[in-house]
């Protein structure tokens, strides 16, 4: 059987409380295959629907197949119970799309979430390249749909963030609506919080270039001239 990129753990609780279901999504999404053998959408759906009750989904993944991620997102959105997503390391690329299916999305204070444009490999003539570009544009719009539903941000803003390959720490993800809360955060609301940070290669490069630009010359007055003016005022 091919390698599955997910794992279920069911902890039986007293009858009055039912059972707790935990899903772990670690590593690359569909690093071997998602179609045509045991590691299929059908297998994931059967395991998802094999139990009932709320689910806790732990994510630590650099991403992978965007179409596999899209199907997992759809299945989780359609699941009748609550899905609490907990990002404990990384939810990047396609994994960040799956995270958007959470009824509640929580991030570890040391976790990161990354969004960027979809990519693929293609070969052929100009017509084939143009078809590939059109396909990538449509895939991007579909991904924006998930980010928009969760965050409420404008599509244009999300698109620019994807263009820049944007990395969000937990505080910035909460601030922008991609996440709902930070795990283990026991601080009171009145306490001063560190500034949320957003990183992208484009913004860092722009900041660096700005620092390299020569500063405008400052008009300085010689000390001797100031002393002469002061002497005139005194007399």
C-alpha cells in the first residue's frame, strides 16, 4: 500500500462523552499519489465518515497536491461535526487551504502559515503554455475562494499576498482572519502584546533597497557662523 499522508487516532472516553477523534496531517500532501490506488479520495472519505463527533486536526505540512488538498477541504467542510484545526509547525501552500476548513483554526505561537500562487510543470507549444497559464489562473481563483470565506479579506488583497509568497506568524494570521486564536496563550487582553509580523520576499527586498538609498543632504550651518549670530544678538 502506498504511503498515506494522514493518520487517525481515536481516544475512547466514557459513554456519556463519546469518543474524541484526532486527525494528523504530517508531511507532504499526496507525495506519491492520490489517484488510482489505495491512497485515494475514497479512502480518506471512508475513514473520515467511519466515526462521528467533533474532530481535532493537527497540521504540520509544507503543502503538496492542490487538487488533493481541495478535496480534503471539501470533505471537512461537509463533515457534520466541528473541525478544530491546530497548526503546530507549518501549514504552507496546499496545507494552508486545508486549514481553512476548520470550524476554528488555532496556531501554535511558533507556527507559520504560508500562502502563494499555484505552480506546475508544463511542456509543449505556445497554445499549450497559454492553456497552462489559464488553468493556473483558475486554480488561484479557487484557492482565493477558501481564503476569502475564512478571512473575509478582499480578493485583491489575498491575490497580492499570494503573488508575494506571504508567510504569517500566529499573531498576524489571527489579525488577518486566517486563524482564530493562538494556542497556549494565557495572557489577558489588557496586557501589551508584541506586534504581529508579516513576511514576504518582496517586502523584505523592498525594505532593504530603501535602506540602501542615499539620504537627502541635510543643510548644516557652520559653528563659527552660529557663534557670530549669537554675538550679534547679545550686543
